[in-house]
C-alpha cells in the first residue's frame, strides 16, 4: 500500500512536470523551426495529421518477408516457456522445417518477436477503433475525448495480458540501442493512432503537446500495471482514470502547476529507478 501511494504521488507530480517541460520545449521548437521530428513522428508532422502505424513499416510480399513473418508468428507459442529469446526463434524454425540459417534475418534476436507482437496489438487496436468509428450512427455524438482516450489505452494494455508475465522482459529488450529506435517509433505511432481516432484535428503546437500528454499517461499506466496485483487490475484502471483527469487539469492550470512542482526532477529520476528495479526483478 505504501509503495502504491508513493508511486501515485510520483506519477502525479512527475507527469505534471513532464508535460509542462514538454510543452515549453515544443513551443520554442515550433516557433523557431519548420522541421519535424521525422525520426519519431509521421513524416509530415501536424500538416499530415495521421499516418496509421500499420503503414509506417513496409510489408513486402517477397518470400523472405513471408518466411520471417511465419517464424515470428510461430515463435509466440514458445514465449511463455522461453521468453522473447533466440531459443523461441529456433524452436519455431524447427517446427516450420526450414533452415536454421534463417536466424540471420533477426538482427535483434528475440527482441524481434516482441516488436512483431507489439505491432500486431497496435494493428488490432486500430481495427477496433476504426470499426467503432464505422458503427457510430451519424446522429449520435462521439464519446467525450477523455472517455475515448481512457478506453483506448485500457484496451491496448488488456491486449498485452496473454504475455503479461513476460512483458517486463520485452520492455527491457527495448532499452537496447539497436532496438530502441524501432520500439520508440512503434510507441509514437500508437499514440498518434489513438489521437487520430479520438478526432484530433489540431494543426498547431497542440498536435505535439496532446501526444506528449497521452504518451506520458500510457507509459505511467503500463509501469503501474506491471506491479499491480489487484483483482482484474482494478487499481490500474483507477490509476489510468486519474491520469486522464490530470490531462484535463493541466490544460486548465498549467502555469500554476508548473510553479508548484519545480522540485520534481528528483522524483522523475526515482520513477526511472523504480522501473529499472522492477524490470530486474522480473528477469
């Protein structure tokens, strides 16, 4: 209980400071430069409001790509016993009765299984959000944005549950310099997809700050979920709802909150230390 209370406090103040700092940085950047963060956001930035994550990565119909996809899919059944590892890849290759030389296609080893599965979950969420949009009657108002964001984040995290016990391992693999760029790109496009289906039409600095806010909420909620042992993760969903409320509060009181939480740099560092320790304990 004490740990949860401390984490709640850290989440609130560090989230506030993170968004305030991010907003100030992005405002300066947006006013001084027309360049976009091409390495981590859709190529044309806010001018091209959305670039669905499933189309960011090129999917080739060539035989090699099909074989790679088949191996990754077959590897998933071995993750629960062998983790996101080269062993899982080798077992899948054996099952498919193909040459072990195919291991050379996986430059990141078992991390490629995690990246593949992570992207497939985002694709699944995209399909669900698109279907929800198509099913909405023209005369029915869309849900409030805060409700949509909460439901989308909750759904995406629930999709991870089949591999919940191995998720910390996957996150730790994404810290590798060779894996981090692709993992970051996947994450940023996930957040962009959520905002697109939420109906975001901004073309100014709000395009950046809104995504920074939801990215912070998603990351904090995922971290909280990794140590949550409440029934059906009810504490995680309560935590998520409070973080969504933080977004609304920051929108109304950003300058006041920025003054109030000037001391939170150490708290942000502490959150990263807790995350690192949690990942180490789950290896």
